[in-house]
C-alpha cells in the first residue's frame, strides 16, 4: 500500500516536472516573438492529455493557457520546491545548474500567483547571478500582467528591471523606453477597471524616463501633450474610472514645470482662451500682459506667476471646453464633478499665489490676529506687523481679496460654476440634482467662491 502511494506521488511529481518544463520551454522560445497572453482555462477534469494549451497561428498573436484542474497541484508542487531551496539560494550555495533549474518553478508559480514577493526576490537573485536576462524578464512580467493585470508585485519587479536597464542606457535615450511601458500599462488598465497599479506605473515611467535633465523641454512638452490627448480618449471610453482622471490631473500639473511649449494642443488652448476672454494677441504676447488682463494691473504679483501661461490656458480649456463637452454627454457621472473641482481649485490656487495670499478657506481674521498666524506668503506683505486689533492686516487682506474678486478671471469662474449648478439643479434627474447640490456646497464652503 505504501509502495503504491509512493509510486503515485513519483508519477505525479514527474507529471508536474514535465508540465513546468514545457511551460518554461514555450515561454523561453516564444516570448521574443508573438506570445502575448497567459490565462487559466476552466477545465474541471483531467482528460489524460497535456493541460498546457498553446495557440499559435501564422501572422497572429500566440496565446498560452493552463487547464484549471491542474493549477492548484502545479502551484503547490512548484512553491514547495522553491521554499525548499530558498535559503540556499540566498546564501549562494546552489550550483549554476541548480539555479537554472529553479526558473521553471518560478515561472509556474508566478504565472499562477504573482503576489508572492519571495518568488520575485528569487528572480532578482537569479538575474544578479546572470542566470536570467533582464530583457526576457521584462517580457515575462508582461505575460504575467496579461493574466493578473492588477498585480502590484509584478509592476514592482518590472520597475526594478527598468532601473537596471537605465544604468546601462544613455540618459538622452530614456525617452525611447516610454512607448513600450505605455503599451503595457494601457493593456493592463483595459483588463481591469480602475487599475491603480497600472496608472501608478505609468506615472513612475514619466518621472524616471521623461524628466531627466538631458531631455529638452520641447521633447518633454510633446510627450505630455500626447499623453493629454491619450487620456482624453481614455476618459471618453471609461467615463466612470477615477484612475484615468487622476492620471490626467497629474499631466496637467506637469505643465507647470515646462516653461516653453509649442505644439498643437498648447496652440489650441491658447486660441481658445483668447476667444473666451475676448483678448487680443498683444494681451497674450507675454506673461505679464496676460496675467494683468486676467487679474488686473499690478507690479507686485508673486514670482509663482512666471511661466504659467500654458498652465492657465490648459486649465481654462479643460474647464470651458473639455468638461463642458463631457457634461453634455455624461451629466450623471460623479467623476466629472470631481474633476471639475480639481480644475477650479487649481485655478483659484494659482490666482491666490499670484496675489501672494495663502489660501485658507473660511478664514477668520479675528482668529488670525489672536494667534498671530501669518496667512500672507508674498514678500511684500510678510513683514506687515499686526496691530492689537488686527485692523491694519485686515485692511491689507481685504484690499487684496477685493482685487481678486473683481478680476476678470475670478468673475468668469464664479459665473460659469454657479451657472452649471443652476442648470443641473433644474435637471429632471434626481441624481444629477444631488451632485449639483454637493458641488454648490463645495463652491461655497471649501472653494469659498463669493458671488452669484
């Protein structure tokens, strides 16, 4: 009886070894060509044939599958083998042959369950020992993401691989790595709704590949505006996914760090704002004249206003064109209202920065004076001494806020936002009315818009 059981275990182990070996062989030989996806295929019983499904057609993508009946057995066997030698690998006590053999267990285990950090760490150790190649491992992570597109450990490992590649790549060539990462993250985001890990990886790639000191501003601006176009298309097709809006908001904030831009989108937003505000070309010919038209004549605007004309034009274009279009088609979607808050908030923040006023909604001037809290950033005002009554500070603060309230930009924002609230409150849809009520409370209580 014992011999039969032992024999059965040996037969099972031999079968598992063959399955894992075949998986590794297929991936090793096909991953550089057309192998694109891996999946677990629902099959409830063993039909006495190989559980590996490999679809290969001439001129098309190749697909790899594993029948579900064997998944738990394969994973248990592979993980047992890996944990058995984990310490030996860490202490570098395995031969080259033994380390090469480990990869088939790692391939099988990670394809089934990539959320085991220990297995990815073992992959790293094999790469550092030159047993595995960085390029092929990048392709393997892509294959894993085709099955588990929200796997944070897989994205983390991919970033580790990319960092290794960066160390052997000229900085001016970093930007060439972006298209592949964009394709990977878009594929992962399509596979899973609100895939935060995919969008985070996309942002990480921009931070590390694009914003290198060796990349010129024009190249940076071209990539940012290409991504703005992409994100708009994504939002139109995935209107309720917050992650897509978060990525777009990141891109908009990136514009502040790029002083010079010359491309179709920046030119479009420039002309749109010119027509929206009824400005002349001369009004928008330089930063100072543009800001004076938006905020009123002054010689004392804070330095934060410099090089922000592109940023402000994009924000205004987003508010009065992009969001207006989205509202026409999708008024019931809460994500659009949240994005509107982001745009209005940053427009107001920019205005307050230009006036050198620290924006603290619903600020109580009597409390400011009582606790000696300085709410003024600008060097023109930061040395103003409080009178005991707070009168002198209150007058200065009121003077600046009055100028802000009377500025062209502020008046346009107030009118447009309360108009959209009024229109939405008259909607026949109760959900739209509730969203409008929430937004109105935000405008009055958080953004502190005065007027309407």
